[in-house]
C-alpha cells in the first residue's frame, strides 16, 4: 500500500502542509497517525486532487465535500459523476451570467470614459461642463 508523509503530498501536489492540515481539520482527510507523524494513503492523495480540481473550477469546499462523499468505485461512481456534471452545468450558468455582468459593466465604463473625455475637451475650450 502506498503511503505519503505530509511533506510528500505537499511537494507532489504543490500545496502547503498548512493547506493539507486545514483539509484534515475540515474532515476531508483522515490520515493514520504514528506518534506525531501523519501517514496519508493513496485515497487521501486522490481526495486532495479532487479538492484542488474543484477549487480551480470554482466549487466551494462544501461542494467538494459532497462530491468526495459520493465516491463509490464499486458502483462505478455513477452518482458522483452525475452530481459532478450537474455542478459543472450550474457553474457554467454562473459564469455565463458573470460574463454578461462584466460586459454590461464594460459598456458602462466606456460611457463614463467618453463623458469624461468630452468634459475635458469642453473644459479646455472654455465651455461649461455638463454631466
């Protein structure tokens, strides 16, 4: 059975040992203990990879926890995979809305910028400034 120390996992996954301890405190990891030393199993490494992937695509820690709890290799992970697909769909919808919001904000910034430029030109020409 493959096992890892906390520093092995931190190095392999390019995260801090503090982050690993945080996920342990949150109940997402449960390493064996040999005295003061934490010994992580291959499953812990997979769990960390899922957490990191989830974070990269914008999932909350609660969503990551839910997906991890659905891990069932004996059942083909069907429920986990379907839940993941549902969450991806939700995340895409959120991102689409955010992109629309950003585009609207850019239009508003363009308008404000144009007004500022026009006001500067008017001010230089000695004309009164109107907002």
